């Protein structure tokens, strides 16, 4: 909440309120710079985008290391610097594109200001308002600049968004009306006294920025990780530097012999590997791309984290009018209870009054042709009172038009009362009802000032109005129910009317709760909110209290609406959603605006948010695994005083092809997994144990092989191990595979094989023949690590499943299925696929490494066979989980992979020119898999291919 303070005093402005400024006076003020041309950004500024993507702590560390390597003449090891530059450029470009889209939409849908110039009213953009303009204020308007009230009729202004004052404030002649405040009742005219940067609301520019990073679990979690890494990178870097200098013979000897250069290079390799730069980039890109996608669907995201926000919502509160219904009210009929003179003329006056609201304006056609009446005293309509009153000159008495329960109390709900029987009958059919009453005493000025309901009114007529239910409302609400999102319908209308509309859109709501009976105690209110779905006769303040009550129970609450009476609740909710047809005030405080007013866009927003959260969770496990193993390697090699087993350029291979590039594609793929709190905890539940496995595997390899091979061979072997484990982790985290994810994993694997095979690449990255002994150790270490990664993932999935069960959340099922008992042959096939895939991966790696011992003419076929067997073995393991779920597409995919593996094993026999029992066993295993999958027993278990995606 913005801290209240007194606005700066303004100079008096002498303008005739009935005429306003002339065109010449407006031009003079524009020339003098007295315009309201201060516009808070609707999205991030260009400077903030550049700062967020370029000028960060970790970019500073990376670019410092980049500069050191260039100064040492080791530009080959500075590839990570180019990657960081690319990250900054890509992130900035994506956010600039999203900013441009959002700014265009914000400009096209900006609220207008109503002014009187030259004696005529007109609507102009807020930035064209000048000092001295006369603002014509009506309910629902938001003041574009600071003004002083000149005339008023029951003018009430809500300043809660500026001062924190919850109750609307009555404004009288001479009172200040602050920019950003909302007119909630009555009407009036005010002269603008402060504009632009001098106005009250704009002095809080930072608070007024629409772009905000608050309320994002993704951002908060990632920032927490960056804080941890930031604190550890200094001491760990010093530990590694000392170890590298000691491994080079000590500080003095390293300095004298020049080996300190390699020690610095090794230290830079370890330090830069700890930084999860790409994770920050991926988060920024997915938020920006998500907002841009929604913009194309006519959904304006005022705050980028709102893309994530709606996916976290578990209760959505809906205002009936304008949300479940189209908001266009039509007059139905009138039931006369007591013939009273001038009742038709009174309805005509209500329909043609300057401040008539949408409901009253529908009376213009049926009654507007009656003889006009001259109002003497009026009490304007208020959403809190839900009635208005008028007395006419030359006639005694007061006419009251409003909600039956608010004017006549219990009589309006008493079936034995003539008024109650009519009201209840009409409300039960879904019609809105208003009652026209007449009191014998006329309104006095004091009555109008105090907004006092006249004594002893009698019911004259009951009017009904109809609202058209949105065609997409029932389908959208059904979607939310299927996803476990609670629904509450909150309206100012009759509870019976609201309940009837709710039933029409598929909600089980036999009766609505009358909000006038709600308890004042917050805990009791929360209990009522938990047990009931539909609420009527709700005041704006009660809407806000309802949202707070639901939040007190631990719910993440979304609030939708379009009226000014929804603004407070929308602002209070975790996710405020406004219709573009709504009041400017409501749109100003909402985080999401549905520009075409289609309620059916909300599932799109949910889907986009779920895609962002689920994909970032997936790629975060890639980046955090790297951060964990890089930190542990640095600590272990520092404590054991071992030379770091990688050059920075070699780490660039694994960083780019097993983490950075695939993460970019995975982060933008469709993903409908329901949001469950605990993103960071789940990510670390895989990343920490997987990172420990990688670090211990590389440490064991280094301790086992050092002294037996030269340093280049040792580094090559370590790079191969890291590449194999990295690509396997990528495959594990990409499950369940589809053709897109399979293509990404396959492309990255092929790129790794190419880098390890092409002589120029091998020379640049200093990759050599590791030797037969080292090759065997590399294969053994890789296989053990792969098995441990599979075990870790299995346990981690169980942990996630428990989290899902605890949260009551499930993934969206594109094709709901009835559980079917898995046939025994299919179960056997799944086990064989796992065993055969792991065996193929080991055999493929060994066969691939044997290319160093064959003639030059055999290198290409050996490379193709080994890499093919390893890749297809890995893909078959990844696809095995789909078999267990009855995916027909997985059955076809695994069958194809098994056939390819059989062909590759036969090719390996031809190339080896000798009998191999291992190859024959693999061929037999894959044949058994194909047979088991296509036995008649599995026919009813697997879904058709077209439904198995």
C-alpha cells in the first residue's frame, strides 16, 4: 500500500465549469507544457530490460573471466563469453518484442478522460488533459489528473489505491480529487489543478509501474538459487585457484615456470560452470513469449508474472454481470402493484438522466417518451446502497428505484407478501428485479446530503431485466471444475437470480447466500465461503472481504469483473482479471485484461501459465544439476588438490549441447501439467542427488586414471563421461517423449558425436584418443552413472507423485482413459526395453570408442554404428514409460527403435568380421520385445495411435 501524504498545494485555476477551456486556451497550455503527458510504462522500460539481461552480477563475473582469458591469449577457452553475450542478446530481443506487443495493446485500449471544452463534452486520451480542463465525473471514472471539485451531486470517490482509506469519501465543492482515484457514486465537475509528473499518483512512479516481478514463485526461487551461488562463488573460486597452483608445483614455481596461466584457466572453468546463467534467460524468455502469445489471443498481460499467476489459482471468484453474462442488460417487463400517478414518467426520467447507469438506460425506450419531469432533489445510485431516489418540482413525494431487499427489507423475500411473491417468482427464473417505490414526503436538501431513505415507501411496480449468458461460460466453468479449481459467483444482484444464472452455466447451486446475512467475523466468513458457491447482494467492501477470507484459508484467489464495484476485490486478489468493457478503474488495477471480453480465453491463460511453470521446472533441473556438480567438483578438486579435468572450451560443449540449446526448445514446448507449489524443492530433489552422482563419477575417474594417461587424454575421457551423462539426463527429463522432444534429444546427441569425430573440432577442443584402458573406464563410469540417474529419477518421480497427491492436482488428460490392467507380455516387454536400452547404450559407447583402434576406412562406419546403437538405446529407455501407460504411439516407436537396433547389431557383426555373442543376445532381446508388444494380449491395452500422443 502506498503511504499517504498530502499532495503539493496547487495554484487556483479560474475556469467557467459550464463552458470549460476554449481551443485557444488549450493550445496555450500545451505550449506551456501544462499537459498530462506523463505515462507510466505499461511494461518494462528499455533500460530495465537491458539492465536485467546485461548488467547482472553473474554477467559481470563471466565477462571478467572472458577478459582475463583474452588477455592471457586463451581466446579458445572464452567460448562461454560468446554464449553469455548470446544469452543477453536473445533475452533482450525476446523481451523487446513482447514489450512492443504489450505496449501496442495498452495504447489501443487505454482509458479515456471525459472533459468539457467550449461548452461541449468530449472524451480524450488522458495524456491530452491540460491544467484547467473541466473533468465531467461519473460513476466508474478514474481521475486522470489531480482536480478540485466545482460542482457535485452525491459525488463519492474511492481513494483506497492511493491513501489506503477503505471507505469511499464524500466530495464537496472545493475538495481535492486525486489522480488515480475512482468515482464510485454520484456525479460532478472538477477543474484540473495538477498534471503530469506533478499529479499525486505519478509521484509514486515506481509503485505505479504496471510491470512487476512480485508474486512469482519461479522468479523468487531462481533468485534464491542465484543468491546461494553468489555467496559461494568467491570462496570456492579461491579454493580452486589454490589447488590448481599447488597442482602446478606451488605458487612460486607456478609463477616462475608460467604454469600459473593454466591454473587460472582451470579456475575460470570451474567458476563459470557454477553459474546457471541460462536459467535466468529461459525464465525471462518464457515469460515474455507467453505474454506475446496471449497478446495475439487478445489477452493483455499488465504484469509478465501474471502469465504464471493464473496457473497457480485454485479458487476463482466471478462477478455475474459482464463475466458469466454479456453485461448487456435488456428491459423485460413491469408488474404494477399499486396504480400511482406519474410512475411511467418517473421511469422515463430514470432512463434519460445524465448519470443513468446501464440498467436505468434500458428504461429509455419503453418510458423515455413520457412527459419530462424536473428533478428537485436526488440521491444518486450507489453500489453499496443499491437504490437511488428523486423528488420532482411541483409534486409532493419521493420516488425510489432499487433492489427490492434493500428498499423494502424482509417483505421483498416473503412469499406471503404481494411484493415478495412477485420478486421471488421473477428472481427464480434468472431475471434481475428492481422495485419502484413511492414515499409521501419529498426529499429535503438534508435528506439528499445524508443519503437518507425516505420513510414509509410503498411498492408501486416490479421491473424485470434480462441478461444474456455468455455462450462460452458453461464450457469455461466446466474446464475449471475439471482442473480442481473452486468457483464462487459473487454478485450484487438478488441471490435467487444469481443462483438461477449459475445453474444455467452448469453450477450446482440450488440457492444463493444473501450477503446481508454474512457474519462480520473473518473466520466465520471464511467458513461460509468454503461451503457455498453463490452469493448475492454483495457490496464492494464485502467482495474484498470475501477474497481475503479465501486467502486466509491458503487459497490462491483470482477475481474477475468489469464494474467499478469490482475494483477493490480485483486489486486484493492474487490474480485480478478485468473485461475490456469494464470501467477504467477496474482495468487499471487488473493484472490481466480480456480485450475482446471473451471469458473463454481464461483456459488459454491457464494453459500458458502451466506451460511456463512446468517447462521451467524441467529445464531448471538441467541447469541446477550442472550448478550442483560444478560446485561439488570445484570443492572436491580443491580439497584433494587435483588439476581440474576440463578446459573451459570443453565445458562449452556439454553446456551448450546437453543444457543450453535443448533447454531453449524444451522451455517453449506445450506442457499441461497442473501447478503444484514447491517448484524449487522438486527441482532440487533431482538436481542435488544427480549432481552428486556426476561429481563423484568424475572424481573417481580422475583419481583412477591420473598418472596412467597424459592430461589431454584424461580431459577427453572426462568430457566424454560428462557428455554421456548430460545427454542421458536430458533424455530422462524429456520424458514422456514425443516426436519434438525426441528430435531435440537426437539432434543434440548427433551434434556431440560430430564434435568428437571431425578432426578440426577435435583439434580445437583438444580431444584425443583416451586409450583402450581409459575407454573401458569411461564406459564403466558412464554406465554406472546412467543407472544411478535412472534410480534417482524413479525416486524423485515418487516424491513428486506424493506432492501431487497431497495437492490434489493432476496433469490435464488430453484423452481421459479408464485404467486397464497391464497384460503380462507387456510388462515383460517394458522390463526388456529398459534392460536392452541400457545394454545398448553401454555397447554403443564401447563400440564408438573402439574407432580409435581401427583403420581410417573403418572410422566412419564404426562411429555411425556405435552412436546409432547408443542413441536408439537411450530413446527406447525414454519411451518405455509410455508403454506402461498403454500408449499406442510408444508401442510403434519402441518397435521401430528395436528394429533399427537389430539392424545396427547385424551391421556391427559385419564390420567386426567375427562372432559376437553379445550382439546376438541383443538381437534376440529386441526380437522378444517386438513379439511381446504385438501379441494379441496387448490389443485391448494400447490406445489407438492417433489418440496416443
